[in-house]
């Protein structure tokens, strides 16, 4: 059927270039059947196809994402944005802007209002939101706020 799936991060993510809320996330590491994945749910929450082609709920309930997967979208400012989803116990639990091969992270210090500092390279930047996981734009490491 489809060549990708739809992804809905919770809470929504914002563009690292302009700060706009991002929507329309897609990815190719699930079943690529136009199913809808929502962060926090183990199985797809819907199937975005014509009703006569829609998979029965029992079949959707059997589908799972890999432990690490990519999702992507574009922003109205023209930026192409890639994020990495992380799963635990077969459920999509976390997402971070950027591409990462593992969930291994370095600590980050929060200065409030989405401003953080990477403990590896000391770079300070704003993610726009106080999200737990974010890629450092300087050293490209996955950073994690305490308690995240």
C-alpha cells in the first residue's frame, strides 16, 4: 500500500531554525503502510487509507516499531527536520531532534526556557522547549536533561 507511516510526537516538536510547531512527520522504518504512530502507544492508533483498505484493529495491534527509528518533516521556513524516536518495551517513548544510532546520551544543564548546555563540549543553545532529549548542534551528541 503505502511507502511510509505517519508519526505524531507527544508533545509536538518545534523547528530548530524558526521555532514553528512541526507537523506532518513521516518515516520508513515501520511497516510503511500509512499507519499512524503516536508517541506513548505501542501499536498504531490509526490507518490513513480508504476504509475498504484499512487493516482490522487486531492486525494493527500486532505491529511494532523498532527500538530506534527515524522520522522527518519539513517546516514552513523551508527547513528539513529529522528526528530519532526511541522505544522501550515495544512502545515509542522518546523523541529527539537529530539522527542518533543509540540512546546513549551525555548530561545537559538547563538554564530555563529551553536553553541548555552540553556537558561534552560546553555549547549553549536553545531548543525552544525544555525537552528531555536534544542533539547538541556543536558536537552532535544526544544530550539529556536531568530527570528526563
